[in-house]
C-alpha cells in the first residue's frame, strides 16, 4: 500500500511544483559600459560563473557594444553623428579606455602591464575564454541600429542580436548585475 | 480512498510551501545616476519589464533624482551648497547630460537625434509610458532631505517618497539592477 | 492511518524539496567604485539590509578597494606604476572623491556637510556600523595582488580576502547589486 500513497503524494507534489518558477543557476550581466576597467570585471565574473556551471549570458548594450567591434575595423557610420561617435570612441577590445585616470592611454597600458605581471588574463583573452566556455554574448539590437553597426562589424562567436525582452527573460531567477 | 490521500498529501504540501518565499516576477531598479545615457536603459528596462507583466519598481536615489524635477522648476535650495548643486546640475528630463562625450550639450542632442531617427522613445516619453504602465516610480526620501527637494518640485505620478528599507523589501526575489 | 499517509507524503515532499535551491534572504553588493557618492549607497544599503535580517556581503573589488585602506597609511606600491596609482588615488575613507562635481575636494566636503546636517551617517561611521552589524566585508584578492596591497594596509575587521568564485557563490538567490 505504501507504494500507492507515495505515488499519490508524488503526483500532487509534482503538479504543485509546476507553479514554482524554475531555479536554474544563472548569471546575467548587462554590460552597459565600454571601458577597460568595467569590461574586466564583466568578463572575469562571466567566465567564473561559467566555470561554476552557471548558465551565463552577457547582454552588451550602449557603450558596452564598442569592445565587440573587430579591432581591424574602422567604423564610419551612416551619418556625421555616428561618425563622430566612432572617432571619439574607436571600437575593439584593444582600444579601450579607463573610466578614470586614462591619461591619454597611459592608464590602460599601465593596468594591462600590472595585470600581465600578476597573471590576470587580458579582456581579449577573457572574451575568447568566455566564448569557448559557452557564455552567451548577446549584442543589443537597438544599440546596433542607433549606432549604425552591422553584424559583420562585430567579432565572431556572438549570439543573434536581441533586445531587452530577451535579457529580462533570461534574468528571471538569475544573479543579475548591471555593469 | 485516493481522495483522502490526495487531501492529506496536499495539506502537508501546502503547509511546507508556506516556508518557501514567494517568487512573483518582479524587477527592481536602483536608479542612482541622473545622466541621459543611464536614464535611457533604466526606463527601457522598466517599461519592457512592465510589458512582460513583471511588477516593476524604480527607486530614484542620489543623482538619479534630478531627472524627476519638473522641467519648468528652477531649484534654489535652502542654502548656498544646495544652490550650487542645482546650478551645476539643473534638474528635469529635458536637461540631462551624457556620462561621457557630453561636449557642452552637443552629445545629448546628437544621441536624441539618433534615437528619434531609429524610433527609440525619449526619456521624457518613456517616463510617461512607465507611469501609464503602472511602474512604481519611488523617490528616495533621504536624498530629497539632503538636497532640500520638496514633493512639489518633482513631476506628478510618483509614489510616496520612501527609503532603502522599502526598496530592499521589494527587491527580495526580484531581478535587481543598480544603474 | 492518517499519520501513516502524512508521514509518507512528508517524506516524498522532503526529498523533492532538497532539489530546490535554498532561499535565505541575502544581499550581495559588488563594490567596484571607490568614490564617495558610490560608497554611500553601498554602505547605506548594506547596513539597511543587515538591519532587515538579511545575510549581507560586500565584495570590494578594483577601485572599490581604495576606501578600505587605512587613513594613516601612505601606500607606495612595489613599482612606479602602483606608486602612480596611489599618488592619484590616495586610499582611505577620509580621502574620497565624488564621481562628478569633485571641484578639487570642495564637492565631497559640501556633500558631507549636507549629510551631517540631515543626520545621514558618514561613510566612515557606516563602515563601523556595517562591521558591528555583521556585514561581511570581503576584499578582492586579485585586486590586492595587482595593486600590491597587503592585508595590513587595510582596515581591521575585514574577512579573509577572496575571489570572484566566493562572491558569485554568495550571490546565488541573493539580491545582487554592482555599484
């Protein structure tokens, strides 16, 4: 008889469980800033999360999209406003600035040197690692439209561009950080 | 008999469930920055969250309070320190700066132009939309006290000013972002 | 008989519950910014969270580590690059700058004055309070290595330095904020 009871109880339980939102271990980062000192924690947290087995997504939006531009590409935009943005803010993960103490590029060079000395991976290496570890790197479609960025201007290995709805759907039940 | 078992199992289950914190779909944004390029993602995420059916709250604190000042109000503060803050940082969602590449106002004008061209709503429109969609817009009481802001200096349609306790209570189980 | 059924149902239930991740009320802040106007919300939220009974952790990383340097310590670093960082960015919670409107120190002085007048605790007092309330203040080991910071350069009462893995493990199921 105990089997019957177990089965009945399990059925009731299972049905009830369906009403509880699923709780997979997830990490969703909204990468809004394009600067070196913000891209670093974004990618260190993303790769660490992936290494811990968390489903990890980075949604690159606004300034955050610039580091995903291919290093060899010189963007020109569709009009003088977009052109001006790219002159001031050349894309690519080799051309990043610091949010403070940039000193016309001396700051980032110094930071990278200190990192290398202490065996901290560069953003470029971390981006590679993240892709290999299955971190979903998602460019924001709306930002691409506003900036006149085309898919082929961006590095390989990214997910299909998407919007805020996708990011917020992923974010439910996840560790969420806006960086 | 199976009815009895089901009932017994369901009772045990229900009692146990009460110990699990509720998991409504919620989004809580701490809007700390008053800049145009941060207010934009704040309001795009808030309205998207609301459209997805999430209970959405934006807690405006520190610099984040400035965009909520009525555009026609010129704040003077209660003393020279508050006055100086408002001279440097005129409130209102029509007077916002960019966090970088501000160029004495040319940057924000350019951004707004690009947005309009690509049918992205302005922060002013998004604030309206958010209110209409039932997003709770909560001004931080402590910041209002520090800055000498009165309720009538702020736009209509906001919730009663509150503190960090309210915001953290809302944040439990929610998607949380500090922008 | 109803006891038997209850017992059977409870057993099935308990086993199934073990698969749901625990949901203690937790707050985890990634304190990346070292500035006065960011340290303030970090510590106000942390102490409020602790007062609400949440297990609260602040993970201090990158620029966020500077306010934890003892006020009386003058850091020199191990090489000219680290030295330069500390000349520009003297550590300690008495030497913090604002992220904007710093005016060579006039901004922070003004802010502190306004806060005092409105009975808002200073970052120094809030750090004390946080420690007394059992908030876990965790310095980031990797940042310490990069900056050449030693444990004895930092204030008392901190947890053992740790890495991103610890922070993300704490963050699962918590309110998470990157400030």
